[in-house]
């Protein structure tokens, strides 16, 4: 057995001598075999680990040698002809204004698909040839070099930023004019010549993405993060036959968060703290899933301008087809949608707006009407946001480093529309904002949380900007509320005053940046209830269930509130505002809690009065006693103030008008004024006074503050504010005086305590 195994091993594994004899016999050499094996292994290792990186380095050097307006880096690059796949890693593009970074990704071009040049043009459901997958996408905008260079030129400052040379701009304009004069319409002549016929649909998949706007000169950076995004680009027929085609990008994003994040390496002082921190920063908006639909018409060339007779004879369909090119973005928010805003977030928005869109303080030029042969003009950009699930809106503000909030729950079907004009008329331009909130349920952070309940709240804001930056601006805000129930306590006055003070600017007025403007508000309630807590001794029960409060309610069919807030003068001595309140079919109702000793007598009196009450027409002389009784009054909407819940009618007013003229003396911040009045030695003395001995401190403090010490002011010597009230009621008003009603009217005053 051993001998047989030895023979088997010898026959299976040749010795070195046998291998050398075999190579010699076949005119070969073992050294060359070993070298070939090592080179093959090295080549495989190179192709696996280093070839793509070297190709990326070579492409980086070649591209940056040819392209001078930025820096492009490609970490690794590889491709496969058989599968049509191109892979890349560590790709980023950086210039003076922005940066684009991609961690890794690949591109697949399905070259094996049959190409049909006669396929339906601009079909968004066409077959996909190009598919792109990206992981770790980041787009960061941190500067506006060209815009600031133009501002330097406008203000006559020393140029420190590079701009394209004027000769190059003139040459570019000449080339554009030459191309326009040729008037070649390649797509209309040969649709197959366009790349869109070869690649009609492009699909892009981004695993994680981030969009950022800001730099280290701004305290906060606006960031938008999302996890998975599936986007599809295609073209379809335009909305007007005068245009070429429409670009569309549609897709869905998951776990979207829009945040205000503190900028790293910020150079200034960070004194303004956000009211709430959620993760990396302040979350402005978040949603579990968001669908987007972006569309933009490719403008066609204006052939001719219709005369008046042609415009009259043209049909309505032709007029609809002659609409200007469309441009807009539709956003649909799904489940888990939350919005957070407030004075602090608005200040950060204003800071970002002033940096990326600085004002040039120049009069805007009216947009010229497009001439025949020129591209048609896009008139406006339309943004629409729809909410298809329940969402929340939080309005946050700070008082004495304590966060206060107004929490709003809205239902599915709410939407927001923003229209931003892209042209300027003779009178300027007017952007508009409108929308509606359904099933509104509003609470506050006060101990008495209930605030507003409404079936629908619609709003419409129109802003009018003149062509001259410091000419008067007009802002109009119209709000319509349907089936609303508002719960009021006097402590809400201080609550909303704190909100306004946090929102208002505490800086001294500046004539160089002053812009006159006025706000016109029109608030219309359809079927409303306004409920006041009227407990004795200013006591209010804030428990969530079975509140033992006395309530007075004003219920009506319509309530119209009009007032204007004028800010047309710079530092006026007095400000005047006129409030107009008009109500129709208004009733006052009273409700007593079950523990109140007068509840049962009140309900008994009200029931007996309703049974004994007769129509006034039956007591008038000369009337036919056999006439039929008058028709029953139309039932009115009631949400909380229902008779079966213990509410009693006390006062009925068919028409009610209240006019309030309020004239007050505004108080302006004086901190900056006092600091300017002090000399450098006085400021130094005040800062070093704490380090001086006590005897010198009092003298130094007296000498330093003596010239600027203010005499005590007696408030009775100041000119008074004026409040003029006019109230008008229709003559057929009816009031029923109950004892608890008089006590409740007296108790409606400033509640000093909330329990």
C-alpha cells in the first residue's frame, strides 16, 4: 500500500527537475513563468485598486487645464463598455460662489436599446436610457461674486472681485445676435437631431442629499437634508403652441428637514439664541415624504403682435393657447409634516435675504415688451405647496429667556400658493401669497391653552413694490375664517404684546434704510363665536375637563374687521390707527357652570321667558288676530354655545358697528443715541469705574453721569394718548337683563391671576 501511495504522489505532483525538463523540452524557462505570474497578479491588483484612481487623477489634471472658472476633482473613475456603466467617486466642483460634492455614484447608459428617431416627441412616458445613482450629494451656495462685483461698480468702490471682461461680454452678445439672426429651428426641421430624442427620460436616484445656503459671515446657515430622492426628468408638449416644449422634473423625497444650523467659524457675536433646538439646529420644516413637480416652458420666439381687430376675432381657445410661458414648482407634503417659525427665524431669514439678495438702491427699469423674433417672456414663478395629511404649525417666540408658543393643528387639504413676478411694470411689481388651512385647532403655551377653532381659514396677501426703492409700499392682507370659535381672556393681550415686541426691531431708526409702507388688514368671520371667561375676582379655571368658569359669548353670522397700520413717516410724533368692526345678526349668550348657585334659577327664568314670549306683531292694533303666526327664525350655527349645553340668550343685535380711533405716542429705542453722545473718555471712565476704590468711584460716577443724567419725568406731564370709541346698534336690538349677566359684565377686566 505504501509503495502504491508513493507512486501516486510522484505521478500527481511533479518535482522541480521534471518541471525544468518539461520547460526545457518545450523551449521555455521557469523564470519567465514566474515573472509573468507576478506581473499578472500586479496588473490585476492595479486594475482593481489603482487604475480608477489614476484615471481620475489624469481627468482632473486635463479638465482643470482646460476649465479655468473653478476647480474640478475626480477621486476615481472607471467605466465598462459592455454594461454601459460609468462609476465615479469623490467628485466635487468648487468655484467662488458654490460647491457641489458627490461621495460616489454610477451612471448607466442603455446603449443596447433600439433607437427610434420617429418616436412620439416629448413623451414623458418614453423608455429610460440614462439612469444615474448618486450617494452623498451636497450642494452649497456661499457667495454671490458677480452680484457684489456689480454693486461695487454701481457704488463706485474699488473693484476687489473679478468679473468677466467687457470685451468678452460684448463678444458674447455679438455671437448671440448672430445666432438669433440665423433663426435656425433644428428641432422643428429634424426632431432626431436633438439629444432629447435619444435620451427622452433621465432617472436620478440620490440616497442622501444636502442643500446649504450660508457661510461663516452669517450666524445661521439654511440647510435642507433628505435621505432618499427619486427624480425623473422628461419633456412634454408646452402649455402654449407658441413655445417649444416643457421641462418637467418630478419625484419624491423621504425624511426631508429644512433647518437653520449655526455656521461653523462664525466671526461675529452670537447673542440671539433660537427659541428651540431640535438636533443640529432649529427645524423650520420637516416631513416624512415630499413629492415635487417642477415645470418650465422653453420659450418660443414671438412671431408677430396681434392688432386690436385680430385679438377680437380670435377665439377663446386661441387666447388660452397664447398664455405666457409657465414656470413653477408644486410641492406635496405627506405624513409627519411640521412647520416652525417665529421672530427669531424671521430675523435669520432677513439676514440670509440681505446677504444673497442685497439691495442696490437703484430705480428698477420697466421690462421691455418682447419684439417679434425674440423669445417670449416668462411672466411669473408659481410655487404651490399642498398638505395631504394632518400637519402642525408652531409659532415660537422668547420672553425673558422662556419659550412661548402658538400651536396650530391643520387638516389635510391645506395649501399655500406664492406668485413671484418676473417682470417689472410701470408701477413696479406685486407678488401675492394665498392659501387656506382646513380644520384649524389652535392652542397657546399659556395655562389657559384653548385659543381658536375653525373649519377653514383662508388668507390672501398682496404686496406692491414701486420701481423706486424708498417710495411708499402697500401691503394688503385679507383673512376669511369660517365657523370659528375664539376663546379670549385678557391675559392674551400681554401674550400677543410679547410676541409683537420680540418680532419688532429694537434698533434705533435709520433714515438711510427707512422705507415708508402701510399694512391694510381685512378680517372677515363667517359664523363665529367669541367666548370670554368672566369669573368673579379674576379667577380662571385652566383644567382640561369640566372647567368651572362663567362664560360670555358673542355669536353672529358675519364679523368684518378693517384697520390700517401706517408706517409712512420717519419717527412720527404720534401714530393714528382706525379700527372698524361691523357685525350682523349678533347674539350675546351666558353660561354658568354646574357648581354656580344661580345656574338653575337662570335656566328656569330663561325657559319660562321663552314660553311666554309672543311675537311683537300680535300686540299691534289694527292687525288681524286670525293672521297666521310668523315663520320661525332661521337656525343659526352654534358650536359650543348651544342651548342644550346650558347657554342662555341675553342680547340680540341685528346690526352692530364699532369704530375705534386710537392715537398714541410711539417710544423709540435710545440706547444707540446715548452711546453716540458719550465721548471716548466718558465710556472709558464708565468701564473702569468698577476697578476704582469706592471713594473715587462715587465721584467719578457722579462727574461722568452728571452731564447726561436725565431728570425724573412725571407721567402726568406727558401728552396723553387718545382713544375715541363710537358704537352704533340697530334700533331693533333686544336685551334681557339677568342678575348673573350684570355680574359677568363687571368681571370682564384684567385677570391678574391664572390658576
